[in-house]
C-alpha cells in the first residue's frame, strides 16, 4: 500500500508548540521532515517528536515515504507553496507513489497581519539597518502626514471606492504604528499600550455589550457613552476636549453638538462679522440635519469641476 505525505501547515504568528490535538498526534506517531530548523521544529523535538532537516526536493521525500510509510512534512512559514505544488503534480501523474493530505496545525488569528505590520515597522526603525528618514521623524513632524492621510481616507469614503478605502486605511495604520514606535524609543509607551488602552476603553464604554446594562435603543447607547466618557475625563465644561485643530466648520458643528448634548441654551453670536454669520449657517445646517463641512466640500468640488469644464471649453475655442 502506498505511503502518505502529510503536509503540516502552522501559523508563524502562533507561539511554537501550540498545535491542534490532531497535529500533535501526527508528529508523535510519524517521522517529521522539514526544510530548515525553526522554532516550531525545536518545539516538536523538545516534546519528543523525531524531526529531520532535509532538502526541499520531491524525489528524496518520496524515497523516505517508500521506506517509512507515513511522513509528516513540516512546512516553513510561507507554506512551502512551490514544493507542495510540485509534489501535488507529481502525485497526480503517479497516484500510486503516495497519498497527500493537508493538515492545519494552527491558524492565523484575526488581526494576525497587524503583527506583521508591527514587525516591519520594527525593521524600518532599526538603528543600523532601518530607514534613516523614518528614524529622523518626530510626533510633530509626522502630524501633517496624519491629517493628509485622514483626508485621503475621507475622500475614498466619499467616492465609495472600497479599494481606495482599504489602501488609505493602511496609510492611517502606518501613522499609528510609526507614532507608537517613536514613543517606544523614549519608553513613553508601546503599540501594545495603545491597543490595550483601546480595548479597555471599548469595554468600559459599551456596558450594554460587556456588562449587564440594558438599553432601549441607539440614543440611549450614545447617552451612556457620553456619560461614561465625561466621568473618565473629569471635564468641567461641555466643550472641554474639543479638537481645536479640525476645520473651522467641523469645529463649529462639534461645539454646537456638545452644547446640545449638555442641555444648555447658549444664544448664537449676533451676525456682526463673517465668522458670526458662518457660525450661524453651521447652526442652521445642524437644525436641518445637514453636515456643513461636507456640504461646503461638495460645493467646492462642484466648483472645481466647473473650473475644469471652463478651461476645456476655452482650450477648444
């Protein structure tokens, strides 16, 4: 009877030795071959498995199968895709040589590629082999790029372009990673601190999900969030903590929202200056459930299109 090759694939993002019960049964019962020593191979040896490093070649493997029966091939982190493809094609042409079975000993958890992104950033920020430009940056020098990337993401969302949204989200994530890595060099905090604080905040501010708080709808969820946030921040004013660097129309809208949520009645400024009149226009937009910032942006884009049309018309004449 033909032997078997069990292609054992494991996640490099899971600690070595953390495998399924099926995988452990296989590596303990059969010889294990692999292309190179790795932390996973060392973990298997430490647990008593027989692990042999050998060349990545189909013929020697099939010879080993012929003499030993079932053999486990421990794939490298990239899955040894080329080798697996060659082996599969060979066995498809000569099915009597051996049977091929794919077994997953562990899987990437959700968010695993974020770990890869952290690893790449560590390499880029390496003091000797990293990127000099990135190492020369500071939080302040990077701040304009953060705003730029956020606006580009906003444009992609407005255009309803899923591919562009995906790309721009990556660029925003890059900003998070590099800021956290810069902070790590001064022992201020790490990316794990950033993620940990976020997890704790999400759990605290969503007691209707993570605790036994009952809510009657979205309005109550928002009210709970604001109440918890207010208690956390210990702010003395409804307008404390408003981001002052945001665009002026968005700033005005946020101030009006804060006042409304606080249940305050503060009169609008008299329309003496252009700024006062613009502020009143933002208030009118909120009353009509419109976004003044988005509306002005849309008008500007329409005007831009009109300018280009006028230029084309002039050139054609």
